């Protein structure tokens, strides 16, 4: 048996059995192998590696192996071997030198200061812009470094800006002293002196100042006008003129903004070249940003972090000098005798309130928030008279705000549960028309012939600011004692929505029961601990209704109800002929009598005008002609049934038809940012108010036409208004259908 030599990757196998004839052949093959070995010893290494031709084995084809060539492929080698990745040389990043490392702490932006008034104005504006972006902590650090007093963020920014401007440019007195030596071209006259070179321009402030400065420097003249109104004789030389200011009346102009006295105060619509969109403070301007949705989301997120809750927003854009606003704040709050300055810290005040709650026995029902803060009061000029201001104080973060809301609901429930014949109080404006209808029915049953209707309208002044606390507590004791005498001990209120009750409630375990005695004690506590902040100073209110709290309207109405109750009881039998309607501080009185009973009517009027506390003033708002404005409607009387009626009025009704302008900005413009659904809902609400508050139905077409004209001045397309009107008129009777088709023609 012959055995084949071992080969790599193959098993040993036995050759088939050979015959005896093949044995001689094996000897010859062995000789050949020996000869082959001897020959290979004499060959070199390259010749040894050469492969001979493949020999065929039996009937099998020769084995062909592919040539050893580099692998070629068209596929991009995305996944590289780990070895290749580690063999690439890593680039070392250069470290920033130590000297270029920014300093830690509050950064201070260096703003370049330019020469002249233009440079000073730009310097002040740029500093204010940078400081407005700083937080409270950063402003405090800047105030410490620059030795500036920190009141609040606004005052600190203004003080820092003023000090930097003085360091860069000097004070205004120094600037005026430096210009005293300049040569001026003066035209002298006995009654008038005019410094030439003045021009009035209504353009950008910086460009105007730059233009005037260039001309002034080039010509060496002043840039404003002085007009003498008598006094000392004018002499040459600016220094001598300034000395004569003490006894000479001088009027000056040079700034394009209207002034009241020496301070700027005007509405934007009073200037020319002002876009109408800017005059209405309710408008929201659209942005031309390509991705407005993302921009809007970012702006909302940034703005809501800084926006406080506001009680009221003005409609007309008003420009006001900060000095005038500061004077208004001082006269309304700081110098008002109804407030006392609190010198202790806010934390100590909260501790005092907490201890007082414990002493009053209210610790279990009233939870005081020690993290709460007092509201920051502010003022807004009234539209009718810009010299008068409306005080506003938010109380959203007040320490006892949660229980104050429940207290207000309980007081309102007590107020509305009183008999309607005891007072003139009206819950809301929507109840005006039903009250007028009931009043007409009562007047129809008044005995006597020749019925004559006498009407008066009053405005109760200073109700919230000058009402003594003693009168408020007297009214609170009266209404609470009335219901305690009827067997009522508690009031259940719903702190999460509407709903009040004297009895038990089922299925609402979150309702809260307030004991009437606890309610009495908390009203007294609330009047004693009413704090606000004005000009960064904590004040305590000692006179008037609690400022800004939810209990203010019900307490004021309860006081008026108590006064009206005593007034009607004093009139005895004549009380059945006296009717009234009052909403907070607006009251209308109706007296039914005969034509020859004028003396009795005058006696009733004097008694009514003197029934309110002496601190309050009743101002009559009608002319006695039987037609007056009341709660946004026009009241009319006649001596036949129906005796009284009302017509819905618009604030801009007079100016729309006479001057073709909008005096009051009561809504956004049509091109303001917002959805069409929102704008159509506002128009529908105006139509609904007209339909609800009109008892004289023949005046409907006139009022809808007035609304159409007013909306046209707001740039509302006619097709948009007609579409809303048609949808509103559907199912409201033939009158509204006629109005819709009439305006569509």
C-alpha cells in the first residue's frame, strides 16, 4: 500500500489496491525523486518559487487559480478599518492664550463717545439699551462699582446712564458754560430778538441734531429761537442775556415735540408723518421675518418672563415726560394723606401680618404666603383730562390673595341676596335693560294723574380713595348682622369658578365654607393691612377701599347699599315713588310725582345728595332735560309708557360723523397682527351689545351704520364686516335681516 504525502487542508487517504505489476514502477519513481531533489539544490530561490504547469489527474480539468492582482471595486469604502482610523494623524487644537481669556464677573460694554450733542444723544441711548438687558444682580454690581444708588432696575439704569454721560461729556451746566464764549449773530429789536440759523425739521432726532450741529458749527450761530415778551432791554453778548433771564419772559422752540408748560406731553396722532398703526397701543405690528412662527414663539417665551400682570391697558399711545409721571406718582401716592410710609422691611411686615392673623383667630382659615410680595402701583392719565391720573395697583402676588378672592365671592353673595327694594345696586351692565323694563312696570302702577318723571344722574367722586374705614366697617357689620339674624352662619363659595350658596352643596368637595364671623374679622384685618409699593417705597393705606384687591368693588357697593337703605327708610311713604340704578360709582335717580310737586322733588334730591359720607362728592352729570349718558348708553325719559328707554352709544360716535376720526382706540386695527376669527368675534360682540342694550328698537339701523363707519376708519374691509353682520343677523328677526340687506346694497 502506498501512502500519499500530506497536503495542507486535505486528509490522508489510502490509494486503491494495486496489482503486483505496479510494484516495479514504484522503484523507478523513487529514483526520479532523488534526481529531482539533487537538481533543486542547485537552483536559486526565484526559480524555486516558479510553479510548473498543472498536471491533469484522471479526467478532472486542471485547477486554475486567479491572478494575484489588487482588488478593484467601485464601492466607496464608508466603513474603514479600525487600524486605518488610528493611523491618521490627529491635529492638535491650539489653546487660547491666557491673556485673551475673558474676565469673569459683570461685563461692562465700552461704548464709544462722539463729540457734540448728537454723540451725547447716541451715547445715552446706547448705554440705556445695554443696561436694559442687564439683570437686577448685574445692575447692583455696576451700581457698587460706579457708586450709584440702586432703587429699582429702571432707576438704577437711569442713574448709571446719567453718571456715564456726565463723565464722558460733563454736566449740562458745564456744556452751557463752554458755549457762552461762542460768537453769535444776533439781530437786536426792541420787542423781539431772533437768533438766525434756526430751522424746524420733523425727522429722526439724531439726523436732525447732526444737521443743525453742522450748520451751527459752520456759521457760529445758535439753533433755537428766543422771543422777548417785555422786561429788561436786550443787550449784546450771550452772558448778559442769560443774566437777564430772571426778569424777562422768554419762549423758546427748537424741538419738534409739543409741550405742556416746560415738559413734553402729547399723543402720537398729534404729530405729522406718524403711521396710524403706531397711534393705537392695542395694535401688534407684523414682522417680515421669513420664519415668523419660530420668531413669535421665541419672543413670547422671552417676554412672558418679564411681563407682569396689568389691570388695564391704554388705547391711545401717549408720550409723556418722565418728570410729569414722577410728579403724578408723588401726588397720587407719596404725598397723599391716605397713605403712610412704612420704614420696616417687607419681611418684617409679613411677620406682623402673620402674628395679627393668629391673634384674630384666623390662622386656620387664612393661609398667608410668606413668599408673596406687595403690588407695585402705577398711574395712567385719563383720556378726558391728561392732568388727572387713575391709580392702579395689581395684587396678584399679595400674601393673602387666595382668601381675598373667596372673601370677595362671599361678600358679593351677601350683597346680591339683599331685597332689591332696599337699594339701587346693579350687578352688571347686562342687567340694565331688564331693570328698565321692571321700572316701567312699577311706574305704570304709580297712583295719581298727570304723572311727571324727574331724573338725575350723578358720579360719586373719590369713592375708592377717600372713603373712611369706619364707614366701610359699619356697612360690613350691618349686612353680616342682617344675615346672622336670619339664621345664616356660613357661606359656601366655589374657589375654582362660579357658584355661592348658604346651604350645603353636593358633588363639589372643593367648595369652601366661610363663617360669617370670620368674614367680619378678615374684612377688618384687610383694611388694617393693605400695603402697596410706589416709587420703590412701601406704603400702608389708611383711608379708602383696599387698593387693587378683589374685595374693593363689593366693599364699595355694600357701603353704598347701606347708605341707600337708610335714605329710602327716611322717605317713608314716598319711597315707593323713588327708583334708582347704580353701578359702583355711577348712579341715576328717578322720581315719579305730579307736575305741581317740585318742592317735594327738590327735598328728595337734597336728602339724596347728603346721604353719602362727607368725604365723597356727588357730581351731577346730566342737564335736567330728560336725556343723559349712563354706563355707555343714552337714557331717555317721557311722560307716557314706556317711561324710560336706553340706546347703545359708541365712544367715537360724535367724532366719526363730525370729524371723521377715532377719538378712542377701543380695539385693534384690521392690519394688526392677529387671526381673522378673533377680529370677527370682536365685531360680533359689538353687534351683540347693540342688540342687548337697545330698548328703542327703531334706532338699530342708525347704530349699526355708525359701527360700519367706525370700522371703515379702522381699515376693516366692507366685505369682512358684511359677512359678520349677515352671520349675526341669521335667526334674529326681520329687523336684523332688513339691516343686513340694506347695508349690503
